[in-house]
C-alpha cells in the first residue's frame, strides 16, 4: 500500500542518515587522532630530527589508525556506487585507490620509506583534509554547517593537495631503489604463464600518471570553490 511504502522509504532514509552521521563522525575523530599524533611528534622532535630529513618513530606512532581509517574510505566507493551519496564513482575510486596504494603498497610494503619526510607531508595533508571533509559532511547532514568550515573545505586544498602529492611522490621515489634491488612484487620471465611484471617500472608509471591527473583534480576543486564560495550553489550533502 502507498502508506506502507512511504513509511518504509522514510525509515530507510532515516537509517541512511544515521549511518552517514556515524561514519563521518567516527572518521573525523579518527583523522583528528592522527593529526594530533603527528603534531605532537613534530613538537617533540623539532628542530633536531626534522632538520636531518629523517623521521624515526613517526610512522610507528600512527601506523594502526592510518591503516584503519584510510582503509575505511573504501566505503565511499560503495556509497557512490549504490547512490547513498551523490558523487562520481570514478573520481571517488581514483582518489581512494591512490591513497590505499600509498598506504599499503608503499608505507606498509616497503618499511624503509617510513623514515622519509614524505610520511610527514602525507600525514599532515591527509589528516587536515579529512578532519575538515568528514566534519563538513557530518554537519551538512544535520543542516548546520558553519561558513568557516565551508571556507576551509574549499580553500585549504590550495596548499594541501600539492603538499599531499609531493609527499606521495617522495614516498614512491624513496621506495624505487628497494623494490628494484629486491624484486619485490615483481614477476620475471621465464615462468609458466609467460608473463612478467616489474613493480619498479609500475611505480614509475604511477608517478608519471600524476602529471595528467593532478591538474584535473586540482582545477576541478578550483572550479567547485568558485561555485560554492561565490554563492552560486549550495555544497552537496554527503
């Protein structure tokens, strides 16, 4: 009956909103935890260790929450694909997969990169971005988003995007000699399936892909900022 269908639809809508509130709230707090841990490390080791360009202990302080909360972003692809939120599946998948690749294949897979300054750069860029983004989504759902948070979301990317990309590229560049010498995750000929894969060359290819992809995402955000901050439209609620 129409009344029952409407009641069911309303209940589903409430359930989705509650789920998104929990998801965005938990991830905002999780990334804040990571950000605070990174800042405490910086204050404790400034300027001696940081001046050397090597960061012993930083990754060990945040490796578990970083893996947990970064991996939780997989749900965003599912949200987009199922229509729970209004966002591009392709764009979301590209952004999430690149972060997961750096987290698991580089930082976890090649432990030597944990000393790189790139760890500090990506952790600061990612954590500040995600604290703002998830807080923005959380408050958007309840209909109470302060302009200051909107401004931060659509302004901080000017320096956070380049900072994050620089950190990611530094980590991959640092990993190149190790994966090249060890043959890690490479599969060389001859073999039974007559197929070869060189992870070192793959890393180089991934780094080169940043050249066309980064400007597209960056200028897309600039375009979004002009629309949102310029007052032409309201930001999407996720």
